[in-house]
C-alpha cells in the first residue's frame, strides 16, 4: 500500500526474513515485533516447499519449510529479573506488594535509542507489564529511565518496594545495583540459540518452545502468553517441555555424552545427582 507511510521497524523485517528462511527469530529488544500475523508466518504449514511457482514463497523452498520459532519479547536480564525475584520473595513471605518504584540510568546506545518517544513507549510497555499474569490489581508499579552519557554501559538502578504485612503494617525494601548492561544479555542469547536448536531437533511445538523459554523475556508473548512470571514456575515450564520432548529425563546427559561434551564419568555423576 503506497499510501501507507507508517514506519516498519527493522525487527519486523528481520523476523519475516527469518521465517521465510526457516530460521528462528528471538526478539531480544522491546519492539512490538510479535503479532498474530508474524506467528502465522512461522507456522510450517504456511511455508510449504510445494508452493506454486508464482508464489513468492517458492523462492525460499526447500529450506523455508524448516521448523522455526518466533520468541520474545525483550530479554529479562538485569533489573527486571531481580525485580521479579524480589516480588516473588515478598509474596512468599505473606506480604502484599503495593508500590514498586524503580529508576535506572546509563549512557549506552540502548538508552540513547530510548530518548525517542516511539522506542521509549515500547520499552515502558514491557518494563511495566512484567507482573501482568499475577493480576496484582492493587500494585502501583512505576518505572523511569534516564539517558546519562557519562555513565556509559555501567548501568545503575534503584528500586523501592513497599508492601503490606500483618494488620496492613508497611514493609519497605530498597535495592541498588551496578552492572555492565550489555554483558547481562549475552548468556541469554546463548541460551536462546541452544534451546531453539534443541527444540527443532526434538520437534517441539512453537507454543511449547515459547513456554519453555519464557524465563528469558520480560513479557512472555505469543505462545508463552500467560506464563507465570515467577522464575521457579518458569523453570518448571522448561523442565516439563524438555521431559516431553526427550521422553526420558537424562536425554540431555545422553546427548552430551554422544557429542563428546562430557565423559562417561561425568555423565554418571550427573545421573547420580538427579536421583538425590
């Protein structure tokens, strides 16, 4: 539609290209990339190699039919990961979180991009909605971000948690964190790549793959929508999908042994640990 002048984000273009080439796409940023249409494009039934020669899809056969996943949104690596764990801890104590006020500032390129309203709105959406599945209607969650060039990549964040205890007695907890922002996401990228490869080889459905990798993202969307944001619940989702995919609990150990990643002695030690 030549009359439509709306911007198309680069992430949408990359995601569409990934789907057509049968390659998984992981949305580690806060862009609104995941949608019903994008999810459909990643369905194998939509990307069959026997498409008519007149179809644009025929250019991508046969690899376009390979299983692929579209996962996201926005890696949960630093402040958000700890914030989720902290609220999980407060709830486990029997406290009722009422106000969470957080701020973070840094001066890297990621934060520079947030000086533009469109990108800031997308970021605020995911950072503010991390507790959505818990349906904490009385929780007042506020987030602020600031671009401070001098700080560079060494992120600083401050969070104050105010909760109600017995007889509505207030309980306040404060956390302060300093860390290298970019480095936090690297292990999550490695996890995402390994899981996508593992799930494709074990013919895991897109929905199960999304649920299993929900722990990687601030807001589980697509097939992962509704997954509990608590880390331990998300680990259970991952373990459940892995057991279904492998058919036996030590499948990962067997794979590591067959590929020479671990020795027989290490494999036996791991099996022993799993039975404790």
